[in-house]
C-alpha cells in the first residue's frame, strides 16, 4: 500500500495546562472517507484544528501528501490541499453567497476555472444558485452548511475536513447534508468527518475512530464499530481493560 | 437664504473631513480591532511633508504627503502593531497611544513645537458663485475630493479581490485565514489606505488653517473616533456616517446656537453623542456578524 494522504503521528495538543489531544495516530488514504466520533470535549475539534493549522501541535507530526505541515502558517495550509468546514460553519454573514464562494477560491489563480467551479457549485447546490446575491446571513442553517461545504470544495482540496456538519440542524436537513457528502465522496474527494452523532456516520464512511478524553479508544471499519460491544465504553471514555474486566477496586 | 446655504455647505465640507478621518480609523479597527490613535500623526506628518516640499510643484507636494503618510502607516504597523497582533484590544489601544505620543514628541524634537505658517494652494481660498450663492472653492473641493475617495474606496472594497478579502477579514479573520487570506497583506493594505485618507485630510486641513503644528492631527482624530463609535465600531458605512454627523453637527451648532452658548458647542455635540449611545449602544449602523480576531 502506498503512503497515506494524511499521516498524523503521536499528535499532542495542549491549551495551557489542559491536554486536549493525547498522542493520536491517524492515517487517511487517498479517496477514503474516515470519521472520528466522540462526545463533546473528546478533543475532536482540537485534532482537526491542529491538522488545519489553527492550533499548534505541542508534539507529534502531521504529514500531508508527503510533506510535513510543521510550522506552516494557517493561511498556507489550504494551498497544500486541505479544506476545512469548521464547527459552527463560520460563513461570512454580511457577504453575499457568491462572495463567500469566491473567498473559498482565494488560493487559486485560474480565474476561468474558478468561474466554472462557481457554476458547478450552483448546479450541485441549487439553493445557493438561487440566492447567490443574498447576504449569507439570510440563509437558513442548512443552507449555510451547504455554503460552508461548497466554499471548502471550491479550493479543490485533496482532503475535505468537516467538523460536526450536522450540529444545530433539524434531522431532515442533516439527511440532506449527508446526501451531499455522499456525492462529494463520489467525486473522489478524501473526507475526514468529525461527528458527535455516531449513528449518522456509519452508513457513509469507510473507517471510524472513536475518540474520548483526547485518545482513540476504538478503531475499525464502520461495520465493525457499529456492532462492537465495546463501542459505548469507548465513546464514553471508559478504558478498555476496565470495561472488559469490570470495575477495579482500589487497593 | 444665501447664509443658510453657505452654512450648510460648510457643514458638509467639515463633515466630509471627519468622515474621511473616521473611515481611516474604521478601516484599521475592522481588520485588527485596533483603535489607532496614531492615525492623527499620519495627518500631522503628511502636513509636515507639505511644509518640507513647499515651493516644489503641487503634484510633487501631494505625492510627497501621500507617500509619507502611507510609509509611516506601514512602518507603525510593522514595528508596533504586528508584534502585538494576538494581544487583546486594550493592549493594542495603549500601544497606539504610545506610538502617537512617540511620533508627536519626535516631531517636536526635530522641528520644534511652534506653529509654522504654510500657504498651500492659496487659490482654493477664492470665492466662487454657484447658482447665485457665493461659496469658498476650498469647501467645494473638500466635498468633491471626499466623495471621490469614498466612491473609490467603496469600489475597491466591493470589486477587487483584496477588497473582498479585507471585508471577510473584518468579519471573521481566522476563517478568512483558513481559506488562505494572507493576514499580513490584508492588514498592510488597510494601513496603506488609512495613510491615503490621512494625507487627503491633511492637505485640506493645511489649506483651511494655513498652519502646521505637531498636535494638529490629534484633535481631529479624537472627534473622528467619537464619530466611528456613534456610527457603530466595525462598520465602515457607520464610521463614515458617524464622522460626517459629528463634524456637520459642530458646524451647524456653531451657526444655530445663540452667541453666548457657542463656546459650549462641543458640550452639545457630546450630549448628542451620549444620547445616541444611550438609545443605540451598538451605534447607528452596527457591524454585522462581528467575530473575534485571530
């Protein structure tokens, strides 16, 4: 097997005295769709933020496409081919839908290609086409999520990272978002998907890592994880040996 | 009738100068959350550039004033504000005071604190008759140039790539950087634009007063800052409008107040400001979706 597109090794992220990510190893192969699930505060966002260059890694390495991302400025990460759909969407509310999408193409210099991709976005996300001149702040939550995904895709990323794309959306709207992700996947974009809601991701992804307390407690294919009796324990952060051998009494 | 038109034109012209100053402050606040009191020194230094180049052709003097203000803006950004970019707004504010005082004292040290007369563009002092009303050419020039700068700036922000990046950075700088927007470039551009605006204000101020002195920019900036606050910090339209209103109001009060109350006109302006902030604490045109800086 060739080297994975993204190789994270021994990654540690600290905020002052708090350690949010404790030595995580993660490999994402080209064309794969991988999910990290875990409860609130598990360190999922910190992990993704470190890969995106938003927070520094205290130790460990992040290698993408054969190049180390250590010490790279935040604004240079996207040029390497990593696009982020952040938690809370972070669309530019006062700018129009088209302007938001154009900002997604900041690192591209092929004006004609960008225009073609803009039209392609409007085909793939018809509601954005219909509202292209409206301020993005006027869109509904689900529409804003579509905009955030379209904005990330227009940079033509090799890896698309999505942090809780279903957060705050009605279940029917989440279904729509997942249908979209499926079509993004069919275009061959590698996806790293962070979710709190594990049930959602099983039908979509290849492999799942269950994260809790800053570590991966359980990893496997979606089918394996779905039926693994250790899932609840891993999700809620009980250590494996404790979960299997029952509660240990203190000496 | 003639007198009231003259007063109105005077109010609009002074309001325009404050609007340009407030815009210069608002541009920097937008991208950096920095209230740059050293903006006043950009105005002052541009005026001294005019003084130093006096006697040369007018275009050379104008170019010199713009170059000095832009360069000084870029240098203060690089030397004083870039190292503090992730500091909190209070630290930035205090360092802008430090920069302001430093530049003022530097000027006093080098050229002295005395007023110096400067008869720049005396032709603008002429009266012209427009639709039966006698007006000062300077006022018309101020209004026209301010309008051109406002339109030009709006065009730049709306239609250029860098302008779009500046607007995005003003709303959510970190997300803009995630998309590849270069923080250094956007911030340097904001400072350069504020330098251009300061140079324009400086030229009109020199023509109007006929003097230069080391504190000339500061008074203007304090009032213009009040304008950006009542307009709504973080909103450029708000800054321009707020600056304009404060400037125009002080001229109108000067004309409309009974003579023995005129010395208190600033007090009336600030009462009005207090009232605006009481009823609209976010300003007249609040900034939308203002997010924390990087």
